[in-house]
C-alpha cells in the first residue's frame, strides 16, 4: 500500500479526481487539507492534500511572472509540510 505524506494535485481536474467533483481549486488552492474520506483507505489517514494550478496554466497566464510566483508559493507550502 502506498502511504504518502502529501499528495499534490496539479490542476482542477486532478484535484476533483482526488477530492470529488464539488472541489473548487479557486477556493482551496495552496491550502493543506486532510485526505478526503473517499481515499483515506488508499493513501492512509495521515495523508494531506495540496492543490495548485497545472503548470501549463502558468504558461497560458497573461502575467506569467506573477502566475509562476504564485505556483512556486504553493510548492513552498508543500515543501514546508514535508519538513
């Protein structure tokens, strides 16, 4: 059984696949969340979820520099969560 400490979902499609169709990336982006009950048996109760934009969204953004910085900020939250 795979028991990750953290699952990083890159994009809304990935986040909704893990957290359910009602998940909204705009609302929870960059926040550490507990694993939803639907996947706790697969990843373990201690696993957390972090959702961010898909890297391709950074390339399509009108202000790439700002979008890239926000993406990096989200990844820093993930790095900090792992120690």
